[in-house]
C-alpha cells in the first residue's frame, strides 16, 4: 500500500523530484503571499493618507523611502541568517542553528538601536535636504520620527522571518505578515481620520498604526520562534556572526546598487515628460507583481540549496534548483503572455488617461520579454546565495545595473535622443545579461565541499 501511495502521490517520496517540487511550492507560495502583504502596508498608507491632500501623500512617501533605504542593511543581515541557518539545519547541527538565530537577533537589536536614533532625529532634516516644502517637512517629521523610534518591530519581523526561512518554515512568517496587514487596516483608518471616538491624527495616525500592528506581528513571530525551538538567546557567538555577515554584507550592497541605479534610470525616463513617467510608474507597479513568484522561487532555491549542501546531498541540491527554475519559468511565462495579450486592461485599473494607457501598454509588452530572464535570474541568484556566493551576485548586479541599464539608458536618452521605447528596451538587455552571468557562475561552480 505504501509503495502504491508513493507512486500515485510522488510528493510523499522525499527522494524524488516531485517531492522536491512540492517543497519548492511549500516554501515559495508563502513567500509570494508575504511579499504581497508587505507591499500592501505601504500601499494602504499612501491610499488612506490620500484624503488628507498632496502634502500628506508626499510626507508618507518620503518616510517610506527612508525606511526602504535603511532596510537594505537589515536585508543583508537577514539573507546571511537564512543561508547560515539553512546550512546548519541541513547538516543536523540544530543547536548551532539556534545559537546562530540568537546571535542574529542580538545583533539586529543593537543595529536597530543605532539606526532608530539616527533616523528619529535626522530623518526630518533629510526630508528638507531632499527639497520638501515646509508643510511636507512638518508632516514627514512626525511620521518619520515615530516609525524610526519603533523600528525594532519592523526589523524584528524581518530577522525572525529570516530565521524561519532558514529552517524551512515560510508559512509562519506569512501568518505574521498577514496579521500585521489586518491590524494595520483596522487601526490606520480610524487613527488617521478620527473614527470610533479616536482623535484625528492624520499622518501621525498612520505611523502609530504601523507601529502597533508590527508590534503584534513581531510578538507573534517571537512566540512561535521560541515555541518551535528555533531560537536560543545567550551570549553572541562571534564565529557564527562572522559567517552570517560574510554572506550578508554583499546582499546589502547589492540592494543599494539596485535601488540607486533604479533612481538614476527613472530620472532618464522623467525627461520624456509627465505622461511617460506616469506610464512608467504604473507599468512598474503592475510588473512588480510578476516579480513575486520569481522572488518566492529564489528564496525557496536558497533555502533548499543551503539545507542540501549542509547535509552534503549535492544531487538533491541540484535537483532542487532545477525544480525551482522550472516552476519559475512556468509562472512567469504565464505572466509574459498576460502582459503581451491584455496590457491595456491592466493599465486601465490605475488610470483612464488614454495616452498613459497607450504608453503603459507598450511598456508592459516590452517587459513581457523580460519575464523569462527574470525567472532565470531570480532562481540562479537564489541558488548562488544558498551556496554562499553572495559577493558574485552583488558584483553582477552592480555591473549590470550601472554598466548596462544606467549607461545605455543615458546614451539612448540624453546623448542620442532616441525614443522612450529605446530607453525601456535597455531594461531587457540588463536582465538578459544578468541571467547569462548567474547561469554561467552556477554551472561553473563545484557544489562539493562548500561549507559556511
């Protein structure tokens, strides 16, 4: 009977590719949903403060931008934590994995304390330096100060999720992020507009809603981490932290290179006019949804690669990579078809301006051809991170973003004065080069003997 069940339901067999495919699904789907829920927190704040006027929207956006930039440091720490814990878990060294988790949490606490003080008392000044009007500065100062003072709940959710990803549990972090979203929506509207007997706090109310909801989400994840035995708090282990940071610091620099390059690239698009930039921004918002399946598969690939290498199951490591790649190609291939066939209907969800719809549809049709290299890049980069090769991923990201996308966009736009579509086409060149570079590195590496 057991043999028959395994033949009918191959997911039950841990040694067959179908089982690995189930693991990829199991790990990546919650990550996909978590990414969606995380984006919703920022989107909801912008949406709700919209009724307060343009200054409130600008202030909230400036605060979110500063938080996003600062979080690049913590994303590096989180990636290092996930990879090291995955290796230790795969090797059966569970006590070391718990100590690594405790060390990561303690370092996150210390780093957060420093960043919180700097952001709480310097964020408002930064808004002024960025050119905000006095009214926006005043609103931004309130929002930024509160969010930074209680940043510990944001970074806590981030690092605890990373610990659980390393163990192979992506469902619990998803539950935590879902809890944050539900509470945020329930709190933000009455706090911003003064409903149910509460005072109308405006932008300040949005910040309080974030702090309260993330406090509950962080508390839930911390409770689950202790309950499930993922975490041991004690004296920090310098050797384990060194391994975490060795993997993590290139990821932080990679995020900085990506985001700064994206800002410069966007400045080239802005030169083509307000309509062009509006189409660009709407197109990016729609396309970002297609990133989520690829990002989920990438995290699944990193986790399974780390655990398999830690257990010295090299064939399983490669099969896990192949299964993640196959699923990413299928899902993002479907997204490519949607972008090709009905792009105008997607853009119409955001605007009724016919020219924005026309240009936005062209943008989506162009990036439809980037979906396959995006899938390849996400999964290969995830597998390389799982093998600890984060520095190579950083170098490729730096060179392609600045040496391909930014440079070619500048040549196509300000230098040669080509059409907007040529500047958008540079996006494709960037991702095809990345896909080739990541795939080449993966196939050149010998997975045997990799230790962290």
